[in-house]
């Protein structure tokens, strides 16, 4: 029988071959972990909880430049977005100009909620 320090060293560094009972035991432990771990261990993470409701934008709509005089004309943009999206209660959250390389305004990216 191998000495205890040697066994610990072999287990820690995993020097066992693939066709040994130790390898089979490790694979069985991995399968047990995969199939018997509750889903809640992975669903209730801090990262998942932090991501909720951080971004008030539910969609981004592209509106052509002729729909509004400028990006500050949120009333006209909101009216146009409601027609485009089919959502009568859509609210404009943010507006970004879309320009070509010459600086001419092509349209607006409108974030809505």
C-alpha cells in the first residue's frame, strides 16, 4: 500500500491513467455533480440579480431624419416611434444621431421603453 503523502500527491497532481478505477471514480463524481446539482445554485447568482432592470431600454428603433427636425424634438420622435413599433405607450428613453462621413444626419437611433 502506498504511503499517505504519496497518495495525496498523486490525487492532487492527478497522475492516474485513464483506465484506472480512480479515473472512473472521478468521472462518476463529475456526472453526479452535473445531474444532481439543484438549478437554483446557478440561477440565483449575484451577477444575474444585478443585471435585472439596470437598462431601461426595451428596444431600439431607427427613425429617418425627415421624421423630426432634430434629436431634441422628442414629441415628434415619440409619435413616430409609436407608429413604427405598434406600441401606443412607447416612451422615448434616449436619442442618438446617425450621421454619414460628411456629417449629414441620416436618422436617429431611438431607445424606447
